[in-house]
C-alpha cells in the first residue's frame, strides 16, 4: 500500500482507496447480463514480432497486453503448462487457521471457514485468480448479500476488460455503462497478481519462435513432402496433354500418357531440414515448460529422464506450488476475509485475521511417519515424557477416538485354589493330551475323540455356545444404545468384554486336534 501525493486516503496498488468500513454498491457493475460486450472485438488474430515488440513496451496499453496474453494461451504447450500450474494449486484442500489459540480467534476462524465453504464454485474462483501469475493480473467482482453482507458468489472478469487510467494512476474495469472503464469500488473486487514479474513477457518470444518453426515446417512439407513428377516426351504435340496428366497424377495417383512417355518420381533430400524444424519446436516447448513449471518434465516424456531428474523436477514443482498457494491465500485474506471480519466482528480484529491455508505440502509416507513417532515415543518414555495424543490425531487425520475400558480379571475368593492361567478357555471340556493338543474328555477325564467326526461335532457344539454368548453381549450393547454412532462407540469400548477369544480358541483347538488325528492315522 502506498499513499499518493495530494490525497489524504491510502490507496492500494490498483489505485483504489482503502476505506475500511465502506460497503460495495448494491449494483454489480461487472455483470453484463447477456448484453453485447463492446470490448468483445479486442483480440489478437495473429502473433507477429511487431505486436510483441509493441506490447512489451513499458507504456503499452493494458487492454492490448491482455489480448496478447489470451492469444499466447491458445498455444498448446502454454495451455498445458499453465493449466497444470493452476490446477495443482486450485485443486488443493484448504482450511482456515486462527490467528492464535484464544476462544475469540477460534470463533472468528469457524465463522470465516463456514462462509468460504458456502461460496459456490470457490475452487473455480481460486483457479481464475491464478491467471494473474501468467497475465499482468486477474480478478473477479464479489457478490455481497446486502442483508447479511456475506459473499454469495462472484463474476469473473475477462482479461480484456481491465484498463489502466494514466491520469489517476489507477486500475479500472470496462462495464456496459462505461465501456472505457470506471473505478473499482472499495471491497467490491478481488484481484490477484504475481509477486514477481508475470510470465507472459517471458513466454512471448518462445511462442513466436515455435510458431515460425511450425509454419515453415508445414510449408516445407507442402512443397517437398510429395515427390516431384518428371515426364519425358518425344512429340512436342503431346506436351500439354502430358503436363495435364502429370498434374492429375499428383492428385489422383493415376494418369493416362501417350505411348513412349517416361515418368520419373524424384524425392527431395529433406531429412536435415525437417530435423531442424523439429528441434527448434522442441526447444521452444521446453523453454515454455521451464518458464511455467521450472523444469521441462511435464506432459511430454523425455528419453533418459531418470529418477534423479524426476526427483529434482518434483522438488521444483513442490516449491512452486507452495509459493503460488501462499500468495493466493494472502489475496483471499486481504480481499474477502478482512472486510468479512471487520463488518461482523469489528475492525479491532483487523490485525488478527485468520489465514486461509492451502494444503500445498506433498503427501507424507504415513508408515515412515508412524515408525519415526514410535522411535521418538520410546526415547521420550525413558525420560518420563510422551507425545501429545492430539498431535498424533492431527498428524494422521483421526477425526474421533474413544477410550477403551480395560478388563479386570475376577479376583479369587479367599481359600479357593489359584487359577491355572495356562489352561485354555474351554478347559472344563477339553484336556491337553500333548503340548498344544486338546481333545474332549469323559467323566473319568479320558479322551473320547477318535475321529474327525468327533472333532467336528465337539467344535460345532462349543462354537454354538460361544456364538450365543457373543450375540447376547452385542444385543445388550445395542439395547443400551440410542443411535448407530453410540452403538459403534459402545461396541468398541466393551470389545474386551465380548467373548470373542472363545471362538478363536475353538477354531484353533479343533484345527490342531484334526491335524494330530491325521498324524496318528499316518503312523
């Protein structure tokens, strides 16, 4: 922000006065409502060195520069590179972060986040604003609801509608009522531009050279792509007839010639020339990619691009994405969040505004992160410290947790024998005949299983009893719950109380017993 000489009010870089509590006018000046747009004829039909040298001058007309930029973006490589650059930022997840940990800051943060999420096509607005990195600037008119003073939409401004008033040194927008441009109302527009020089002037010459190479390549192919047709005749009277037949031979690949006529097809040696045009075009495409993305590895695969080159390109892309995301968030904070907080909470919070945070960080390897946290937890445990559980929840995106209830084993009555902790859960009905092998026993305690049918019958009977206990426990939990979420939380909390280990023990013991019977039969 700079203060202009002779003016008491501060103005921003567009020359628009900075008036904090001024509400934008009720009329949306940028809306064309389907009317014929007078500025629609401002376009560049063809890219030429004359036009490029004219728009690259410091005193060039902003409208002509914008028309030149739109023509640049019709190039296939420029379109691909700029689209990739905008989508990798506009498609990021985002959140609103509070200024500090105070309750008021959290209240403002929640309000701003809810408002931004309610703006229709908010991601499309971000993508449109990123055009200001390629062009001198990009902007949109914000639609404020006059009753609630909340943003409810926006109108994207065509690049050729922007104009710069040299007398007032301010940015203006062309409208239906003022085709030559009218001043921007305070707090009515959001405008984004690159913190450094925009990319369009760097892209101008590579696009022009590429276009010349492509044009000459097509002309060369048209002239020398087909073989030359040479006819030798004996009678001069047949000259015109043979000439017409040779021309027809080039179109229809067929012709009728007098007897004795000799036809030769000669091809031009065009390998070196075509390679020159192709190399020039590829060099221009790589220059465009480097200007827009910082590297030449984009949609075009290059032979010999190994892992090291790919990692370097990824690092450059991550850095570019971060810079673009931070600059875009600053624009949204200044043009939307600032007046929103000032009008609804008071301008005393202007210095403590929440921040729009785009998730520009590359995705983490959660497995490696978990292993690192495990090592750190073990090291901290030695000194009696631990990692904050809230940090772990945020790190792994865990939205909700519940506390599990620990199971306390029943205490033995005084005078009763000590329980055998090594016995299985079904020790009343099974006896261990070999280490890890359990079979049924009779009244005298002797094994009664003699075949696989005995194993199956016993396993089914025990499984039915265990299943009934599990179902009964789940039904009791369901009867005590008032909602599905409550049932799920209660089921998780009481998981250790559910006799699921009995079922596991039955399956394990039946499998081992069947295996032992098979070994006995084999002996």
